[in-house]
C-alpha cells in the first residue's frame, strides 16, 4: 500500500510550495505522487483543512467490501491494463461469483488501484513550448495586435491597437480608433491606423525596434508567398525594421500582447464605455502610463516591480528616433534590396497586361504573350521590373519602371524640396520624461 500522509506532512507540503517549490519537487522528496501534493496544497490555499475526507482504516481501501470484489478488481486490471474504473465496475456486475454482492463506486475503485504505483497513470513530461522566434533584449521585437469591435454605450464600436515589448514586459502604446464599416462589412484593420499607432509609439519611446511582429492581418500581410509585399512591410523595411508574422492559427506566438489586450480592457475600458472616444483615449493613455511606471507587475521578470523599474532599458533608445526625422531615416535602398530577393510568376491577361503590387499597377508585356506565364524580378539598379519568359530559358521580354514604390507612396509623407516638412504635431511624452527621472534616482 502507498504511503499515507499525516496532517503535519500536508502542512509542510503547502509551506514548501509557498516558498516557490514545485509540486514534483515536493512529491519526490516526500515519496508521494505529484497529484497528492497538488491536492493538499490547493485545498489549504482555498481555506480547507488538512484532515482527510476519506478516513483510512488499518485494513486499507475497500475493506468493507467482500474479498472477492477486491480480487475481481485486481484481476480485471491485470488482464486489461488500459481499463479504467468504470469499465472494471461494469464487468464486475457480469461475474456470476459476485452476483448479490455490493460493489464499490468508480471513484472508490480508482482510489483502491491508485495505492499501487504500477497501476497509476504514467505522466509524460511536458515539453516546453518554444516559439520559433524569441527576442532576447528590450526593443528588439515589438508585438502589435488588434481587438476589433469593442462596443460603447452610445452604440458605436472602436478598435483597440496594443503594442507590447515581450522582453521589457511592458505595454508601450494603446490607441483607439472607430471601427470602419464599408458596405455593411467590417474592415478589420486600416493601414493608416496601424502606421499611426506605431509612429506614436516610436515617438513616445524615442526609438525604433529591430522587428515588429503581427498576426496574418490581410491589410498587413500577403496571403500567398508569391504575392507582392504589402505597403506596410515595405514601409517597415525602409526604416530598417524586419516584419515578422506569427504562425497561422498560433496566437500564442503573440501571447504577451494578447494578454495585454485583456489587461487594458479590464483596467481602462470596462466601466468607461459611456465616455466619448477622445476622453476614453485619455483614460487609456493614463492606464499605459500607470502600468509602465507605477503599478507592480506580475510578469516573471518584473518580480513585483513596475516594468520600467525592472527593465530600465525601456527608456534607453535602441535606435534613436524623432518624428520629424522619419524621412531622413527611411532608406529606399533597403526596400530595393528587399524586393530584389523575390521572383514572381504571373499570367498575362488577354490584353497583354500584368497586375503587380496592387490593382492599379498594370504593366504591359504585349498581346503576343496573352494567357502565358511570365517571371518577374526587380532590378534595384534602375528600379525597373524585368519580365522573363520561363519557356525560353529566361529570355528577357522587357523592362518597365516600377510604380507605387516612391518614398511618398510607402511612407504616406510628403517630401519638401527645401527640407523636411513636419511629419506630425510635436507631442509631449511624459512617459519618457518620467523614465529619465527614474533613471537619475
């Protein structure tokens, strides 16, 4: 029979667990199962006593039942190692030798068998879930995600954009936008809104990250590998930021920002649905400020401190940024080098045209190639698309100047011949000022 624990041992289990010792570690030292330790720890955590609900008699489990019943249970389990208590009890009822005898419940049969280690279910060690990309330093990778269709009291809906640094364990920015509905169809995310959120975040923390990670939102990510990159991807590329996309159907790759949605929604939005959007955004800004600088965080690396106090690197720009310098930082050569790595295959239309990089960007290769496949590459030297015939050993069919790839097209900012125009209004950023004050202490 397995070792029975005493009330003193059970109290010891709970004390060691409160000192951050794990259930398996406690069980190994005490010589009992992990399930036993977990049961008594959780029971005491919830205010229960250390007295057992099932008093053990000296004679052991099922001692009040006929010995033939106990023998039948053991025999059936030995003959059928994968049978559970319910299946065993059902077969006990069919045995002529046990007719008229009282049978134990499924739970009692399970406890009776559990006293022998050979009958216990073998627990398989859980493999740690390793995501394909794990940043290691603050401001290396920012996660951005969107919660759409949050209902307000006046009947309108808003979308919440949240940016989070998984290493710095802090919410960096949160913005609200009216939900866009076109032809009764909800448009999930607007490119200009995503770009605005990131620009405000760049300016608030005075830095550019190395990477921005998103889900497969259709306005941000192409649906097929041979599609032309989105404007969002090319904009980030020009700023020297890699666009990472999580695995399809795996929101846990963006677990930190997904959890941040819930935190911000609970902390700032719920209870304030009656406020107009500008006032609600002010409340949200204050929440981001408090969560980063004032409130103790339960995140593992923060150890009960506010994120900026636990990770002072948050207020140290990794790649310095000022809003008015965005055009100077945007490098079109990065975009050209990125596009030069692609090869696209397209079918020529009936009129001899090919669409590439959006519905308004058509290129003519001639009616002679109608309904035939051609290969397309980008030449960064003269910024032309080059068309090839795959059936003729890659014979060049023609070259056409690329459209929609100017700085203005990719940044949605206007360049000035006399210098850079202001890109957005100068905004006060109390978060960074508070961070500098914190660092000086």
